[in-house]
C-alpha cells in the first residue's frame, strides 16, 4: 500500500509543469510548498516599500521570494528545512533575472535564528498551519501543512531575533488562527499594523488572513479585504487588480 502511494505521488510530481508568471517561472514538482493562491496573495499584498533585506521563512520553490524580487531592489534570503525544496529554489532563482539578489539556505528556522548574526527589515512566511490534524501519507504535504516542525511560538521567537527595530513581518494564516497569532505577537512586543481578510468566494466565510506586524503599536489598524471569486466562479476585479503584475491572464 505504501509503495503504491509513493508511486502515485512520484507520478503526480513528474507530470507537474512549471508555473509561468509574467516575469519568471517556477518549477515546484519537488518542493514541499507548491505554488498556490496563498503564496501569490502574500507576495502581492506585502508592503515592500524601502525594504532592503528580506527573509522568507519556508521558501519552498521560492515563489514568494521571486515575487518580492520583482517588486523591489532588496536582497532576499529564503530558508527551508526540506532539502529538495532548497535545491529546486536554487534552480528557480538561478533562472530569474534577479539571481544576484536571491539566495536560499537549507536549515530549520529555529537553528538559523539561534545562530544568525544578520537582521532583516522584512520577514515573510506562508507557514505550515495544521495542528493535531490527520496526517497525509505523502510526507511533502505533511512538511508544508503541519506546524509540528515550526509552531507559532517558535516562529515568533525566531522573528524577534532576526527583525530590525523598524522592521515588519508578514504572514498568511487560516482566519481562525489570526487571533492566536496576534495575541502571541503582542506578548512579544509585536503589533498588528495592517491585515487583509481573504474570502474564497462571495457568500463564503473568510478562509485566510494576511497580517503585517511592526514593533510599534498603531493607533488604528488598517483593515482590508478581498474576495477571490464571484458567484459564477470568475475572479473578482479586486483579486485581479491585486495580482495583475504576476498572472499571465490578468
């Protein structure tokens, strides 16, 4: 049974084609974190104004790092615990026009944060987010979706170590997890500055929140929202506007 599952998984990966964006392409057949809506939303929405040194936690295939390279002049470092993801991100970075500003490191985030002397003015992450959930027989899915390797407490602790005093960190999480993430961040002196509530479709409940944190408590939190699809399953004008610099058909 296990051999059959592994064979099916390999066959699926072999058939997966590169994802073509307007200014770059991403191969993700070996990566734990595939190209998906969450990554594209985060890479499109995060504020990169005046950011010069960006860190991408759990970079996977490197898609978010590549999006931020397109939008900025910053130096960007990605990190991933999954070796095949790191090797694939290296290839994707090397094939891009921003290869001189992109690098990827194979390490757990906890180990890197404990030993790194560098600091970053923007930290981004599309972290694994399932806790105590039924695990998949496919290990790549477990790495990308289950947070037993990187719980929110470790994530925030490491971010504190790496973030500059005026830096920001921005993550996309399930909408239900947002209050916990905000509370844990507040306890460590990081405060929600801006957030985007994501609705998969009109009349559906919110599925994700993208939250930007800073070191100063704001008087007012900027709250935005986006609906991905209309009732007829077409993309909404707001979603197309947000992601138009990347998707070929927008």
